[in-house]
């Protein structure tokens, strides 16, 4: 009985890996070309922007928060940098820096509303989701922005002649996220706040400061993800750019084991979750699945992410109760 429970717990804790392997095998059986190195490289490349913004979302979710505005942040960030590229002729690197600054300021505004004004994260980011897209639409007057050709060159550049630049950026973000969460005091404070914010505050952690920083980081990564995505789309941005990307980011993080309740998660799981979502989308397109059914399949993946997260949370609560022992009468009475 114990061995069965241990196997069940092991599968539950590694549900993302199991689901990833199952999906990979199924799509490979449908079409052996799915296993080609070119297709695998393409999956990682296409998952790059989702993974980047999902890393930022991981930081937020670890504090039991949420950021619904990352899609609008991506849109507004590239709109500002794109308009400046067209009007002033600035190069790709300055445009990237501008996109990062706009994304960071967007995240800082979320942080101010949440930390200082004490508006709950869901309502704050739901509001900035609408505000950000509205500002971007006003700046573009609902017209498509065509970036200069050098923007496409950034997305097509091969590092060392073999690795696409979006994958390099994705890898650097994963490394930075891993170091921040596992090798710094800031990372330990994030986990402490996610597990119990009041206990963290009593332990001397500046909860407001940490909470503000995670939303600022999330905004920074959203600005970066938007820039990477537009470089892969041929340098074209319209009003629909970034729509719904917040759900992909949340699903990637939660599929990777990050709990919606805070305190549990890591960037490696987020990496696997982002690849899984992109693999499902690519596999459906590869096997010519009806275009109208594809969003439904993605919705099922998101549902599974939340379902497994709920199961993990319930399992953790049961394990905690198992180790709680009532105080005996003799102990309660003292010596």
C-alpha cells in the first residue's frame, strides 16, 4: 500500500515530465518527422518568448500573486521601441533597451498599485491589461507597425553559426532565473513569502520590497519576450500582438510545478512547461488538426495544469496533517 502511494506521489510530483514524454511519443507516432532535429530546434525557438515571460510569471506566482497584464506589456513595449526605430532610425540594441525599460516601468506601476495602494494583484493587473493595450492602440492608431529589416536579422541570427538567437536569450533568462531563485537571499525570501507572508514579515523580511521586485522583474521579462517575439514574426506588430500570452505564461509555470498558492516551483519546471505547450501547438499543426480545435486542446492543457496543481496542493496538505501530533495531557500539564 505504501509503495503504491509512493509511486502515486512520485508521478504527481513529476506530472509535467510524464505528460511531456507521453505527448512527445504520441506526436512522434502520428508523424515520425516530428522527431527531426529541425523540428525540435523549431519547437525550442518558438517556445522561447513564452518561456521568457513564464520565468517572470514564476517569480510572481511563487509569492501567491498573479500578473494578467504581461500580454499588454509585451505589446506596449514593442510598440514604443518600434515607433522609435521608425522615427529616429535607432539600431536593434537601443530598441531592445527601450523595450526593457518600458516593460520594467509597466511592472513598476503594477508593483506600486499592489504594494502601496494595496489593490489585490488580480484586479491591478486586470486593469493594467486593459490600460496597456489601450495606450498601445492609441499610439499606433490601430495601425500595423512594420519594423525595419534589421529587426528580422536579430531573430534569424545564429549564435556560433548554429544556435538561433531566441534560444540563446531564452537560455540566459533561464540561467538568470535559476541563480536568482536558488543562489541568492532574494530567492529564499520569495519562497518564504509564498509559504507564509506573515511569518516572513516576523522573520525580518521586507515583504513589500520583495513583492515589488517580483512584479518589476515580471515586467522586465515581458518587455524582453515581446522583443524576441516580434523578431520572430517578421517585424510586424498589430493590435492583437501579445493577446492571451498571459495564459500561456501561467500555464507553462503551473505545468512546470509552480503552485498557484505560492511557495512551490522552479524555473526548470517552467522551461519544461513552456516546451510542452509549444510542442502541443506544433504537433497539432504538424498533423493538420482542425484549426478551430487547436485552442480547445490548449485549453485542455491549461485545465490539466490547474488540476495537477490542485492535486499537488491537496497532497501536500495531507502530508502536513500526517506529521501533526496532538499535545498529550502529560505534556500539556508540564513537569
